[in-house]
C-alpha cells in the first residue's frame, strides 16, 4: 500500500542569497518557508505591496501608543487576523505580545502548526521603536 504523499512547501529565501556552488537562489522548505511567510506578513504594512493593498498587519501603528491591555489585545488580534486570512499553510495556536521596556521593544510570540507536520512551531518577532 503506497504511503500518502507528503506535501512540501517551498519559497525563495527573502535574503536572495545565491548558493555558492550552483549559483541558484537558495530555498526555504516546509517549516522554514511557513515561518518566513508568517514573519513577512506580520512585518508588512497595509498598502506596502503593490497591487495587493489588502495584505498587511497594523502592528506598527500600535508601537507608538501607550502599552495598555487594550493595545496588547489589538496587536494580538491584528496578528491573528493577518495569519488566518493570508497564510493557509499555518494553523494558528496562540499569539502572545509582551512589552520589553528595557529594550524599548515589543516581542510577539506566534505558535502554530504547519499543515502536514505534527510538531508545533514557535516564532518570535521583536519590534523595536526606531525613533
């Protein structure tokens, strides 16, 4: 009896780093491809992608607000919404937002399952205030 075909996810590495031997662009596969995609979605603002103005996350709009429980909830909801709407390969488990006053930053921890992979993935994204 044949085994079920395991779906493989593949994306180009965002760094556009060429393999030194083959001179081809390197790829990210399976878990790493989905992690890269989720991070890219969280860090993308609305109207940043040409011809796809509806893709984005309003997370950066909340960075300069006072960090209150309402702000924290709004940030978590924005991350959940962008992942559910634009990343079908990720099955979201939880999103946690923590304020890091010592670093003047916010840490976002995103836990999700990649479809066809039994192990959960935890992705940490650190957003720093530049100005």
